[in-house]
C-alpha cells in the first residue's frame, strides 16, 4: 500500500511528520490551534469504523496523544475532535483547541471566516514543542 496525502490537506498547513499510523498536520490558521491527523491507510477507507481493529486502536491512541499535547501546550477551554470528510473524503481527524474568547465560540470553526496564517517562527515553535513532547509518546 502506498500512502498519498490529499493535496488539499497538504496545502492547508505544516506537515509535522508521522505519529503512530497518522500523518500530523498543523492547519495554517493561528486563530485556532488546529491539528489534522491523516491515518496512513488505503484510500478506500473513508470512515473510522472501516479501519482494521489494530489501525483503529492506533489512530485512537494518536488522537489521545495529540489531544494531550494540545491541552498542555495551548491550555484551551475545550478540545473539539471530529472526523467530518464531507469535502475531502480521505479519512482525517480534526483536533481543535477552542477558547470561549475565540471568534467562532461556541459555534463550529468550519463556519468561521477568521483566518490568520502562522508567523514562521510561531509554527516552528509549535513544531519544536510537538517534537519534544510527542517523541516521548511514541507507541
């Protein structure tokens, strides 16, 4: 099986490499700390329940790892986790730090027009923190 990241997902952020069976992306929108996990599985798998049991367990563990990182690094009021895939059908999971002060609160971030690209240094700092924490979390 060869994995190919959907171009729309790839173009929307920073590739932080792989953790478990997932490619980890930081969405390029500093308004919302937002990660996208893309399980490195066959294209025919578009829903979480379609994953093999071992892949499902690995993906769920990676969701937990990234959620723990988001919680400790960004200190949000709430963490939203969702696998939507209505536009991009390649299986991917959104993990978004939410604050009562963010421009979309309490609604969904997808409906918000608030966008601000990361400064290069800010994205690099998040990547460095991610590497420091998540390297110790590897399965």
